[in-house]
């Protein structure tokens, strides 16, 4: 069964390009409406109840976030489309929403659609509420939670409970201080861009550590840290000097 989709974007060229790109996935997705603005998009979502909405963030009058605030229907997936806006992207990433950077690339669209097809259900209310909270927190100085999207659903985790993040090829394993492990289908660089740089440090190509949860720093044997759960994590030679400086420790 095909998923139904709506595009909401105020730029004619962007609507045309995305519509054309979606033709390559017409066995999986049926484009049922293309809207040129937020007001038209809200009416279309409420009337047509699509499975997925490709939603531009930067639009006049009603932007993408306004649209999500005003729709009645909530059981649809959202893939944001945006120009380079680090502020918005950080809020989107930390809320476990997907997004596409303009100009949209075929490979990125294919990846987003694959993620979409792996979702069991589309219930956005909690994620939308969380996204609003993240935007407000960024306005006030920084985020304190992130949304982790796993096969079991979305879990909202306080940043200060994260011990470390571990790379597992295209996946990331996130370990928290309550003994839990979350397996996320995002790479480690994705989380490096989200987590606050005042406490998290990528001390190795495969690890990001929460420095507030370091139990011990060992300088011998190449250098490594022992985390509060007993995990030993090596320090890459190329990052050692910067890491020691970050910890205010003499090399």
C-alpha cells in the first residue's frame, strides 16, 4: 500500500523539484497535493489526512512550525525541507524529526523515505510539543533533552543522563546512567552536532563522552577515561591535547 504525501513550500522551483524527485518513488509514495503556503497546507492536511508532509520551514505569514501548531490532524509523518539554518536544524534533529536540505538531493530523499517506510505509525503530537519546547530552549540558551527514535518508538532523554555515545557503523549506541542502551539509526556525527559542546567531547572517532560522567582519567597506556558505569574509553592521539585542555588537565 502506498503512502500519501503533501508538499507545502512557498518556492515554485522547490515544489517542482521535489515533485519530480518523488516520481522515482511512485511505487511507494503517492503525491496527492502540492501547496504554495501554510494556510493552504493546513486545509489540505485536515481534509486529506496524508501519511507524510514535506514541510518547508521558512515561509511568509505561516512558517512550517506555525503549520504544525495549527493542524487538527496529528497522525502523519513530517519531513522538513529547509535552506541552511543551523538554528532550526538543531531543534529538528534533537526532536527526532527528519529533514532535507535544499537543494534536495536524490540520495538524501531516498534515505528519508527509507526511514519513513520503517516507521510503524505516525503519531506526532508528543514530538511536535517537544519540538516547540526545543525551539524555546534554544531561544533561552540551550536544549536539555533530546528525542531518541528507536524501533520501539520515541523516547525523550535528559541530556545530563547520557554517559556516552558509541559509533556502530551507521548507527549510534547511546548509554544512560540508568543502565539503558538506545540503538539509533543515525551516525555519531549526527549526535556530535546536537549535544552541547560545553560538556560533551568526541575524544575518539568512535566515542562522544559526557565529561560530567568521567570517573577517572588515566594518562598511561595511551590515555583513556573510565566512565561512571566502568566503561573504559580510549583517547585518540590526535585529540589528546585538545581533550586535556577541555578537562583543564596538564598533558
